[in-house]
């Protein structure tokens, strides 16, 4: 969840304020990237939950082109219902992911809550001349997505008892994939804009990138990578409340072709946890991604327009 724009202090040290994936604050020539995110469990195993939550929190630093350095854990839990060992496992999972990202846990805070919640506040650094902002896409750019969508639907199906943990392994593996490599490639490819696909879904984050500009994002539905079995789960009613909310909230800014079904609209609005990077770049720089071997799909193109999303 991102804080909307309009709360910027006006300090010259604030290079990026609310409205982007993370804030950037300049101190003694070093640009700090700061972000916080906290989520409820989406898998049954506490270690895996902690690891996914850490990936999700780190993602906003990578979405800015930064490198995470340190983090603080925030955990809410009902102290009378939970074994302390559960929280320990959650934290262990987070630490494993932090190790992979070369970042450390230096503290944290717990609070009493009826439902388990866990997240990280992360501080990183970024080259202040190479900040990947959510806005900045230019006419003619290609639009890339680096992970398939559908994690919200898949984890809703797990909660609803429609599938077992073993059935959502693909979704879990993607949620445990750091956006570190994708971020580095986006910098190498001189990306014009970048954000990570999280709670607002692919459509919501695309709207955020295009809104109030003179370009449109023209997206080809067939080019969007989707986790296996996701459409079947939608047919079975496994759609999270957030997908309906996102669709309702953003649809006025999206032009869906007449043949796009309601189910597909919900899929494109599915809130993601630890989703991929949504990147715009010049076609001449695409080779950076092609040579890397990393998973990505070119889902569309930036065209002259008025800040809308067009889905064909
Ligand atoms: Co973000
Ligand atoms: Co965020």
C-alpha cells in the first residue's frame, strides 16, 4: 500500500516523496531509500510467510533502483494464542531472504493484534542520478513485466480450502523471488519508469504510472503472464475482495476491449504480494533483458495519449 501524493514537506532533501514505491532522502550526498510494508499470512508455514513478507517489503527498494542495507521488523500477534516459536520461524524466514539481498535486520517492534501480521521497514541506498520512478514513461517505450500475476487469487484459494499448499508452489516460488536482478537490469537498460506490482494489481499500478501524463499504456492481454490454473480458480469464486475493489477504483481510467471478460478484468486487478517489476524502456535497450536470461514479458507499448490504460 502506498501513501498518496500531496504530503511532501517541500524540503530540498526529499528527492522522492509520497506517491512512489519508496521515499528517497538525500543526506550528505547519499540518497537513502525508505519504505515499510506489513502483511497478513498468505501461506500456512510461518517460515515461508516471513520470507515472502521480507521479499515483499524489500521490493519497494528495488522498484526505486536501490540496494537494501538494513531493516526493522514489525510484528503483530495475539500473544495468548500464539506459540513464541511461530514468530521465531517468521523472523527466521525473513532473515534468510535478507541474507540473499545482502541486507540485515537491526531491530524491530511487536504489538498485540488479534491476527498475525509481519513486515519490514527497509532502508537502502540509491544513486540519486539513477532513481527509478513510477512516472516517466515515454511515447514508444516497451512495457515489461517480470513475474506472472495471480498470487492474490491463488492464496485466496488456499485460504478457501480449494487447493493445498503443494498446489500453489509456483505462486510461492515467485513470491520468494527477489526483484534484485530485475532492478539491476532496469538500471542497465536505462528504464524510463519502474514500479513493483503489489496491492493495486497490474491495472492499478499501470494507472499510477500513466495517470496525469500525455501517454497511454496499451497492453496486450495475451502477453500478460499468468500463474497456471488461475482462471479456473476465478471460475470457482476464489477472487479476493481486493480485486473487486481495485477494479471498481481504477476502471474509469482503463479502456477494456469489449471482448475482455469480467473474470479477466478481475485477474488484471488481482492484488499481488511480492509481484514483479513493471518497467518501461526504449526498444534499443531491450537487449539488456534478452541477454540476461531472466523471466520477463513485453506486455505492451507506451503511446501518445492522455494518461489512460488501454487493454486489448
Ligand atoms: Co511498490
Ligand atoms: Co509499497
